[in-house]
């Protein structure tokens, strides 16, 4: 983290690589801007504050929502995007160009580089690459998922969604389920929840997919109360949110190994009725591949297909505006 600037209330030209850069005051600023973006969008009003800005979307791994929402967010603000999907196949990377050279090239065309890459630490390497250029101004790097590492902008929309429902990010009781070891959205979300007092998170996963010991200890050290559980029957009834995740198939070395742990915990109507509280919300970063039954989609507590997805665009709109210095906090 040495090279990464913490936000401390000022987003201007900061790279967004890890949730460790955030603090409650900065999140309050960002979420206020996000509410403004949401309200403008509801009135179908556009804000052309990114006119003249170009955002590169450099995606070495598949994406639907993250890519589309950054694309939509930039265009909503009057900016434009350069999209490079699967550069291993469709760019000079196929000819052997290094990651660093690719990043430095896009740095020359763009004001921000939104990067998704299979390796942990790739976003930080991109930061080092752009900061090495001799030009006076370099692009802001935004981590859109680095392997099993982090996915900070997903955690921003997740926390914003929780706050919309509960009115607070303190004193919450939640459940995070699925692939806690490999799920980067979980790693960023827990960092976020650890920034606030008195949060408790129940962790439900197959034994093999528990948080790594390092992660577990890190969050405990930060004051987050973590309660590993291994069965639906252990879920308390008064939770504020359930956050379900997919088993990350692409991180397994064999299909058999994946099949052994996939969909051990599936949310069905029956499960929700038996163990879910009335006030809770059911979240998922998507894509889901069977771990939440479709029969639940119309339950008012299910926010994954609409509210969470829409918030993804609003929060990214606000973030781009702030880091590109077009919104003053
Ligand atoms: C997640 C990701 O890519 O980490 N998707 C997303 O960005 N919403 C979750 C996942 O792939 O399981």
C-alpha cells in the first residue's frame, strides 16, 4: 500500500485500488455525490461534467455490470470511453506486449483507466506504470477487480445500497455467504464494514472457501466482529442484510474440485422464509449461477437485480466526477 494515497476527503486525481484507501468521511462525501447523481438520473437530467474526458475500460477478464456501468456512467456525464475487452486476444498483448507497455499506452490517450485483470496486485502495478511516465499528468487507475484481491467499486455500491436501506453503516448485523476465500467483492466489502463501529458479520461457506487466515485476522484486528457458521440453522433472524456470492469457478484448478463445493448453500423461498428476517435485504454482486433461486427475484427484499445494479452506475458516476475533479466535494 506504500504508493497508494489514502482519500482523507480528497478524491482529486487519486487512484482507486484498495478499500484500504477509504475512511468514513470520504465515503460520506462520495455517497452524498452518489445521491445527487441518483436524483438527477431519476429526473432524467444529465450532467455533462466529463465532456472532453476519455475513460479506458481495459478488461482482461469477463464483465457485464462493472464494464457496462463504467461505460454508461462516463457517457451519462458527457465523456467518452475506449473499450479494450480481452486484450490477450484483440490487442498488441497477443503479439507479446507487456502489461506495463499496454497500460502506459492507454495512459497516453485517457484520463482514467478502469482495469480488470486476473492477477492480485495488477492494479497497483498499473499505478506504478502510469506514474513512471514522464508526462506531467497521468491517468487515474481504477481497480475493477484484480484476481481474488479486491473490487473496491463493487464494495462502494454495496455499502451505498446497505446505507439506503438501514440509514447507517454502524452497528449492523449481516451475513456474507459463498466463496469467501476467492471472492474479491467480499474482500473489499469486509474492509468497508470494518471502517465503522460495532459491525458483526456472520460468514457462511464450505470449509474450503472460508476467508484466508490472514484476511480473517486482518478484519478482527480492525474491530469487525466475525462469526463463522457452517449451516443455515445458525443464521440469526434479525440480520440487516444477506450478501450472497458465487463460487469463483475460474479460480479452481479442476472441475471436480469446483463441483464439490459449488452450490452447497442455495437461497430458496423456503430458506428465506425460515431464516430470513422481514427487514433484511438480500444482495448479490452478480453474476449468480444457481446460488439464489429465481423464485425469489420478486421478493421485495431481493435488491440484486435492480437497486444494486442501478446503484453501481450512480456510485461510479460520482466516483469518476470526484477523481477527475469535475465534482467539488
Ligand atoms: C464480481 C466480480 O467480478 O468479482 N462481479 C461483479 O463485478 N459484479 C462477482 C463475481 O464474478 O462473482
